[in-house]
C-alpha cells in the first residue's frame, strides 16, 4: 500500500489502461462571393483514404499545450492556412466519443469551429492530398470520412445560433466593408433575410464599427458608400435581442 499520494503517482503507469484515441477536428468556415463555404481536406492515408474530411488529427502531448493549441496546429499542418497568430474566431463546439466513429478503435474528438475571411489554401502533408473550400451545400452532399457529416451539422448549427446574438459574421468580411456587405454576411449565416433599417440601427447604435472613409464595395461594383472596419473589442459584443 502507498503511504502518500506522491508515492502513488510515482508508481502510476497510464499505459496499463486501455486509453481511447484522442483527436481534434475543426470546421472552418468562410464567405466567398457572399456564399458560405467550408474547408475540407482529402485524406491521403487510411482509414478513409481518398475521402473528404474536416481538417484535424491526433493530440500530441509534446507539441500541444492544450486543445486550442492542437486545433491551431492542425489547421496549419493540414491546410497551409497560416492563421495561428491572428485567428479571428475559433471556439470549441462539442466533444464526442464512441466505439463506432473510427474503425481504428474507441475514439474521442473535440470539435472546433472557426470563421475567417477567405484565404487560399496551400501546401499539404503526407496525410492530406488536397485542401479545398467547398460551398456548404455541396459539402453536405459528400460522403465524408468518419462521423464528419454529423460534426459538420453540429458546427453549422453553432454558427447559425451564435450569429443571432453576436457580431460573429464580422470575422468573415474583409475590411473595409459596407453595411450592405455586413448585412448580407449576417443573412447568409442566419439563412434568412433581415429588415434593413432595423439591422443598421442595431449595428450603428452599438458602436461596433469605425468609419474608414468612402469608396466602392469590394470588387469595384455599385455606388460610392461609407466604408467601415471593426472597432476594437467589438468581437465581445452580444445583442440583447436576437437577430434570429
């Protein structure tokens, strides 16, 4: 019998226990031409070789200080999207685990959701042969690896729900932007139209934006309009009344 807790810990061997596989999966969203897209990677190794999946992978105890750090590392490692130093939005959605989701054995994954302005993907590892932005509806029609169809639904639901009471869409619009562009981003993520005057009154009265002069919207089309950029700290704002 051990006399102290330290003696017990010194003799504890975690390898003596049947430990499940531990991984991170990340649903990273963006808007391209105003349409919601999801980043998927084509697996280059078994299981599910050749299938599309959310970027992710196993936790590395030596490299990952915590789950958040693992999510950032996997995004860069699997996609080449260098966002670890200035990721606009990354949050944990849910942890799921069972004996069926991975043919290699009992596994647990923590699902993260990210929303960023559009960025090209480049550079792959030996476990990924391609990385591509897919229109969300087209991604939903794919047969994804593991249980990633379910994970994708969970992430999309969180994205929609959070858009209703925060300024989350601001992370997917490249500044400077017009109020029309920002409203269109909200509507795409909410999957519903928003009354124009009400939206503008709510956004401007909350002092979430800073004026950035006047000019044409991105793409050079339309009329000259007031341009805006996010105000410092605006990402912490929550609305009293839901937009949804």
